[in-house]
């Protein structure tokens, strides 16, 4: 008897309309979204419905490579020719596939260094994007990559390159484009027009716009009536910022070392991030900051000595943010003595500590000031050599929050180090109500990682807790 033929399966995914397929592919990197064209004839022109164009170079991708691409090359081209070709291919493919310009929702480009040779390409990209975008546009333009803070770097060649490379003068019409919802700019000239019209802009990030005056930056901020997310990074010409006429939900100030005064309406603030030198008491004024607010990140980029004035200022700063529910503290530049006299964080439920471990005693002091802590995370950047470590008694870590409140402990970059192993032993022996434990091991031979995993498991008192090793 002849076997019955199997019913043909329906390709339900391909039956979706083009705009839905384009929306799905928009979450993929552009190169992977473009490869979907080889699946079948149905997918050949789907890329034209992708509403996001995003390409980026890696940091250092074009460092000192003019000899290869210019001086010794038969055909002289930009050092960023790969990025330029990718962006142009994505834009032209959209037009070729649909025979028309499909509205863009997001355009992101990150260049390791933007040379004047590349400016004409960026001009044409922005002209296309502003002309054929949709009802809302998210723009992210980075014209230099690398670290943003030069504090403590005495390399004159680096500092000179930082000021010389990665500059692009933006077209003035950009600041009159009313469809902008988010605008992220790095190392470029603002070139502001006489009248700025950004009525719907909600997110603004300015990084290294040092060629513009302080008044220009303040005028741009003042021209965004619906601004809720503001980030200022490495703007050393900025000395005063005031945002009192609108209620920010997120504010980030990073490495603006000449900042003298910051006044913001913090009545609806949900996230505060600060990175820089220890601020004076008068620098950051958070008007209307509620007693309890969701999140805060603190990172001091310069170490201060116990006898310095900054040692007292850092405690005043921590008192301002003592109402946070979540705190990410970079303590690399904190001397061990600076943890004495910490304020109490009664509302804190999540604490992340990032940096080298000083000693178990320092962590115990921190835990004593967070009575309601539930999630404790360690991001161990590197190990600190200790000649004769003093192993405290297990009972010395019988901190109330650790024994009755902490439900989750995470340790990232855990390795075969005396301090880290001692810390893990003290924490796990006293975490009586632990429900979840996650450890990300540092790279190393498998036998060593297996031994560390078995050792950690032997220390756990809460044996029913979920254990994750990565």
C-alpha cells in the first residue's frame, strides 16, 4: 500500500506582514538582519522594513593605520572604510528593496576616530535620516571611543590626541528636528542655531563637547521642555548646571571635573549616577529628593587620603544618597579607613560592591549599615596581594542582615585568591536564609575551577539554595 504523503507544514513566520518581520529583525544587529534575505524569496526584501541602522567600530580599530590605508595604498581610502561601507549599504538597501525611503526610528554610529575626511559621509547620513525618519527618532552619534576620563593621565600625546581627534561639526538643522526623542552626542561641535526646537526630546547625553561654551550647553538643556534623562560626561568646560524647571527621572554626571554647582529638581528622580572626584558639599544640590528613591551609582575616579578634606566630603555625599533602594558602589579609590562612620542605609535592599577587596572587616562594617539588605553582589576587579592575611572568626560575621535578610549573593570574577576565598567562606557560613547563589569564575584551568566550585558548595549552610556557577 502506498504510503500517504505527509501534509505540507505552513511557514507561519513568513506569513506575518512585512512591518512585523521588520520590527522583529530590528532587534538584531544589522548584519545579521541583512542575512535573513537568503532564507527565501519571501525574506529577500524584508530588510527594508528594519527601522534601525546601527554600526560601531571597536576602540582602537584605526589607531595609527594611515600608513596602510593612505601612504602605502594604491587606492587611498578612509581608515573607517569598513564602517562607511556598512552604513551606506544599509541605507541604500532599504531604498533599493522598497523602491522608497522607509522611515527610520533609530540611527546609531560609533567611530573610533572621526577624521575630517569622513565628515562628508556623516553629513549625507544625517541629511538622509532627518529627511526620511518617522514620527520619532533616536539618534546616537559617537565620534571617538575610549576612556572619557583623563584624570591622573600625564601622557601629553594622549591628551593632545583626545582634543584633536574625533571631532565633527553637527548641522544646525539637527536641533530644530521636532521628531527627536533621544539625542546622544560624543566628541562633536554642537553648532547650535539661534532658535532650538526640541519639544519632544526626553533623553540627552553629551560627552566631551568641549569646543562649545558653557552657555551653549546650558541653552541646549534649557530648550528641552520634556527632558527626563540627562547625562553629562567629560565636559570640562562646564561649571554650572541648573535643571529646576522640569523633573528629571535619571541624572548622570561623569568626570566633569570643573563642575562647581549642579542644581536639579530631584522630586521624581529614580536613578542617580556620579563618577568623578570627591564632590564638595555645595556641588550637588538635589532639591526635593525623596527619603526613598530607587537607584544610585557612585564611582570616585581619584583616590583620596584619610587626612584630606575629601575624606569628610565623601561621607557627606553618601548621606545625601542614603535613601537609595539600590546602590552600586565602586570602592577602588576608597581607602579602608574611609568606611568608618558610614551613614545607615535603612532602605537599601540591593548592594553591589565593585573593586579590590580591602579586608573582611571592611565588608562587615558595610553590612552593619544596611540592615534590610536582600541581594549582595561583588564585582571583583582584581586581587590584592596580602602577605599575612588574618582570618577572622566565623562568628565575627554574624551580622543581622546576613543571617536573617540576605536571600541572594553574587560573586563575579571569583578566583583562587586568599581574600576572595576568605570572604566567600565568611558570607556563606552566615547566610542562613540564602535562596540563590551565583558565582562567575575567572578564566582558568578546568580542574582549578571545579575545585573552587566544590569548595564553595562545602561552605554553604543553606544547602537548599539555588546554585549557579558560570
